[in-house]
C-alpha cells in the first residue's frame, strides 16, 4: 500500500491524492508538514510535500509521483497512450505550473489576510496575463483541459487554479479561468468528480478550528 505524506491544504498534495482516488489505488494518509528535519529530508530531499512511501522506497516531487502512479497502475489511464499526446499533457501541466501557479503564488498572502506589495501586484498583472495567454494556446477545455480524455492535467490544473484564480482576482483584477475559452465550465466539471469532492471535503474539515 502507498502512504501519502502531506496536508490537505496543499494543492500539490491534492493533485496526487485525487490521482490515487481516480485510479482506485489503496493508500493511507499521514499528515506531514514541509520540514527541514533530517529524518524527513531522508524521504523528501527538499523537505517538501507531498511525498509517497512505496514498497520500493520514498518518492517526492508531484510530477514524478504522478508519472509513477501512471506507470504502476496504467488503468484507468490518466495519460494518453500515444507518446506525443502524453508529452502534450505534460507540456500543459508544466506550463500551468511555471506560468500560472508559481506566478500567482507570489500573491497568495492576500488569501490569508496579508498585504502584498504594490510592485508585486504589478508584476502579477504583467506575468499572469502573459502566462494565462500561453496556457490558453495549449488548453482545450472540450470537455477536459487537454481535450477529449480526462488526464492528470485536469487534476493538477484544478488544484492550481483553486488558488491562482483568487490570487489573480484579488491582486491584479484578472479572471484567469475566464481567459480560457470554456475554462469556468471545465473547472466546474472537474469539481463534480468524486475524487475532487472527497479531497475538498477533507480540505474543509482540515480548515475547521479544533475545539
């Protein structure tokens, strides 16, 4: 059985968790925060979440984990069979991460009541506009983000936009999903997946204050 280390507030953790659920793979969760503790660094070289423990050992980095899950259990498939089509899904995922998620992350402070400097907001407006335009050249949203087939690009993108969308709105007045033809409808379709509903419920439970 796979052990998934991380926390339900992390979009990267949820991308892996929902991939496991989509594939019907048995796993257990261990709530783990990013850490520079030596014991955790032996499992995740940069101390990041998520990481997974398998019979063969530990594996970190979300993209490596998603590829491992696909190789370990090819059905139901979350990548196309054709090599070029598989590469296009990975291209889309990497573009969303580099040009949208990591850019929008600079403004995540506003989502938690913290101030974001005016110069950072200006950078967000500039860089997110450019980034979402690049993603728009790759995304299909008809009905899924990479085209006809549901892939792990849908899962990665859903959780990326869950934070990038409000960051773009609050910091730069940008509607990122609205910039993608069919983007909002696609996002709502993914939200109806059983895997995403479960992850969202677990995330909501994690946000509740303990009594």
